[in-house]
C-alpha cells in the first residue's frame, strides 16, 4: 500500500511567560504526559526526562506514532513543545491537537506561538 501525503501532523509551539516552568519537575510532567497520551490512544514506547542542575527539564517521549519533545528555560519563563504524530493505521491529528491543547492549558503560558506542518 502506498501512502500519499499528508501522513501526519507536526505541531511546534513556543510558550512565553510560562511561570509554571519555575516549579515544574520531571515526575509531575511525566505523569501528566503519560495520562494525556493514554487518554488520546497514543502509544508510548519509551521516555527520557532530564532535570538540569539549577532548573529546567527536557523530555523526549517516543511514540509508536512518532514523538513528543519538551524543553524548558525557567530563567526565561519559556518552553518549547513539539508533537509529531503519523497516521499509519488511523488519523491521529485530533489526538495530537488534544494532547497539545491539554499540555498548553496545564503549563499556563501568557502567550503561545504555534505552527502546524502537515507532512
């Protein structure tokens, strides 16, 4: 079977004035992301979280459908968020949008810039 584009959606966001990154820890973030992925029927294959000395968290979550990545800069109250899902066995675009919206709401930024790439 030959697939023709688009095969998925890539959502890239910058979250500004995000005071919550000052107190965000990898355990709370992991629990939230795992629950959101489960609720949206996305398959988590593995995860990597790193807390930097002095603050900041990097998260990389491998999905059967592709990946989610998040990076924080507490000193700037800034965070980047990336969600890419493929549509191999079903259209996962709605799931990606719901995970994105829920994470943005959880993180409570003052301003969000988002770009969507249909791949």
